[in-house]
């Protein structure tokens, strides 16, 4: 009797567990979908949105993993809205386009200068678009980047993704995903930025270069940032992860200024960034607001060309002073650009003010465009040379 009773319970539990098993009623075969790996957004000559996608061909690989035909194909379409264009692409692909594995989104310059809010709405709203997808700018057409071949990968999108994620090796690019960018657009006291990708041929070989970025006012691109300005931007935002700082010794400055008799390469020091931490501090004194950018950086000395191989305790401080001045110079470059040339608070001074002095911010935020260019900013750098290196 007890055994029969237990058997019934076992059967009931087994039936209940079957209900928890996932079904395959909505499954799709891999050869029935087109996996989108990269998207490019442009503004056409007719003022419409133009979408270019790189689609991976699953049939391009045999069962042994060997390439049998073209690994990707490129599709383009244009229309009034991004949703319309994305749906129209399906009539050209023959497959259902699958976006969750998309790696990068490239924005062309014309569209970025016209404004990105219309395109961002679809990217935020569509459930298949991951908000952590990398988004970047290009000076020309995004379609050219999507169509460009990569010598490093069969799928160009994977190469672009690796370039973005490897920004820490130089800290001269500005990595942003969809979520980062949209948050900056909708947040008071800070203007958005995006990184920049460039494609060119070097000795006949296709080459991508992820360096610099673009500065925005609201959702519109207003100017480009070069590599040095991008580095300065990362210093201010506490986003330096590594890279090399090259500085001049006094000997190097003197020889560089000579008209003749110098290669121009003497008197250089190259430091490798090991650790860096930055903080932007607003200081309110009465009704006068000023800022302090406090930076701590630890580096190793990787190279010197001043014919002074030995590093003693006496010149350790000199090395650290040179390093400090180099970092200050990098920050001053982007500070000058943001305040005097662009009048765009890409550095987030307004946001820092809002957090520390909310009453002051609420009182002055409507006049921030007049206040920001004239703010006094002090840059304090504490530099430590952890390892001076040695010549073997």
C-alpha cells in the first residue's frame, strides 16, 4: 500500500517537472536566420536614415570549421525611421535578421551632426538590441566602415569590437556603449562623447584605427577630439586604464628648439601607466565656483633617450615632476577645448556641481553655458615612478 502511494507521488512529481522543461515550439534553425554582427547608420542625400548591416553566413563554414565561401554579406536599406528600415532589410535578406549578437554600431558624421535622438529611440526600444553594444563614430560614412574588410578577422565586426575593448592599452580612445551614451544625453550637467573609428589602407593592407572621439552638444556632434584630447578626457573622467606617457627632459626641450644638429629624438622619457585615479571636486566659496581636478598616477619608466642610464634617489623627484607636468599638459588640452572652443561641458563639471551643491545648481543651471567657459580649474597631479627600470 505504501509502495503504491509513493509511486503515485513519484509520477505526479515527474509530470510537474515536465512542465518546467523548455519547449522548442518557437525554435529556429541556424540556416533560417541572419545573424547581424555590425550596424552602420548614415543620413542619405535625401535626408533619410540609411542602415547597413554585416550579416554572418552560417553556411560559410563546413562541419570541420573550414571556410567554404564568403563569411559575411552586406545589406543596406533606407527609409523614414530606423524601425521601418530594419524591417525592410528582411525583404532583401531572405532570412529573419537576428540582432542580439550584434557587436558594434557605427554612426556616420552627417547623421551625428544632424542629431541622434531619432535613431536612439529604436536602439533603446527594440528588445533585440543589447544596450551594452559598443557605439562609435566615423568621419565619413558608416557604410564604408561596415563594408571594409579586416585582415585580422573573417568578421569585421569582431575586429572592431576587439579594438574598442583594447582601448586600455593606449587610453587614447573613448569607449561607449548605447547605455552610456543615452544616459549622458538625458543627464543634466554633462554633454555626451563617443569614440571614433577610422579605416584606411596601409601599404595595401586594410587597417582600422580606434583613436580620438567626438564631442556633442545634446544629441548633435559639434567637433572631433584628437588622441591627446581623448586622453585628457579620460583623465578627467577617471577612465585611464593604461598607456604610455612620453615627456621631454630639459635636455630634450633645448635640443628640440635647435634649428640644426639634432635628430629631435633626444631627451625623451616614456612612462607606462600602471595605476591612475582621478576626481573632479567643485569648490564653492561664497557665490564663486571653482574646480580642482585631483589625479594620482603611478608609472614605470620604460625608456629614456637623454644618455643618462642610471637613476638615483636624487633624480627620482625630477622624473616624477616631469611626469606630473606631462599629465597636467594632457588635461589642459581638453580643458581648453571644452571651455574656450566648444563651450560644451563634456567634462561633467555641471554634474559634479549638481551632486555636491544641488541648491547652487538649481539656481544657476539655466545659465551654465555662460558660467562654464569662465570656470577656474586647478589641476593637481601626484605622480609616482614605481620602477625606474635598468639597462641590462
